C-alpha cells in the first residue's frame, strides 16, 4: 500500500482569495488547448477558423461550464436539485459532469459554426484532439483534492484517501489521467496529422474521440467508486458507464455517417 501524498489543494491564498490546484489544472488545460489549436490553424492553413478563433473559444468555454453543471444536475443528482433549484448556481460547491460539458461544447460549437457559416465537423476535429490534455490535468486535480477515488482494493499501489474511510482504494484518478489524458492524446494527435495527409473525412477525429474515450472511461469505471447516492444500475454498471456507452454508440454512428458520405461523393 502507498501513502496518499496529502498535497495541499490550495497553492496560495491572499485574504479570502485562494488559488487552488484544481482550478490551476483547468487554466493549464485551456492554455494547452488554445496553443495546440493555434498550431493546427497555422500548420493546416485554417483561415476561416482563424477569423473566428477568439469568439469561438469564448462561446465554447461558456458552454463547457454551463453544460458541465447542467449535466451533473440532470445526470447525477436531479432529485436533489429539483427540490433546491437555487443551488444549481452554486458551482463553488463542486459538481461538474464531463459528459455534460462535452455535450454543451458540441451544441454550442455547432450553433456558432452554423451562424458563422463554418464547417462544424472540420473545426470539431481540430479542437477534439486537444481535449485529452485538459482531461488528464483535471484528473490530477481530482487526485490532489482526494475526490472521485477508486473502489476498495489490496493492490500494492492502493491508497487510503482522506474522504474514503479507513480502507485502501484504487487511485482511479491517476488511471484516468494516464488513459483518458496521456494515452488518448498520444493516439489522437498523430491521427490528426494523418487525417490531413490522407484526406480523411471531416468528423473522423470527433468520432474516434467519442469511441476511444467512451471505451477508456467505461473500463476505468470498474475501478472507480460509484457515486454513493446512485450506486450501480442493476447492480452492474455505473452512471458513468451508461453515459460512456452512449458516447461509444454516437461515435460509431458518426464514423459510419461521415464514411458513407465520403463514399457516396466518390
């Protein structure tokens, strides 16, 4: 068993103002996305996206936060928030859903691209390959906070988390950081370059992301402690696995659709 490092989640504070590692991970993730998308705009000569880059970023950032919060409310704790609707806005208390945030970004990005006559799938492919960096950093932030820990385990690297009782548990946040973050980025970034060279259809990267993230998240959920107020559905799968299964199906349908459209055009 390893000792949980007990890193102070607050980097520094000035009076009532606190700078926390979790928030810093979000900032670093957004910065990485910004510069990597900029790099693609320059490399692939994406002039239309360059003209709308800043406004599109702001739109998707807002949609990410709104979607993440509403996703948590609807997917994970609807019965509570329907009785306490004002607490929906209390984001400082925690409670964000990746699946909801992703849906918010997709919907917001689609509306913006349609309004500005941009190709949504082309731009989605550019952004989606950068998402794993933010995911990996966010999971490290979860680990520092000692939240979203894993199930009870006796593996040599299990840890006793401050909020997880006296039992050693999987450090599932680190599993997610490595799989959904590092590994997924190492797969998607070279594939994006291959897409440009081999002229794969727009939407391919978005579809591959949905499929691979869904598979990796579904797998990691076997090691992650289910939400106490939800538990396992039918004593078998977690809410995260259900949502990830939907992602996999959506990705397969999108991949089929864009491939068929390309074949019909030939």
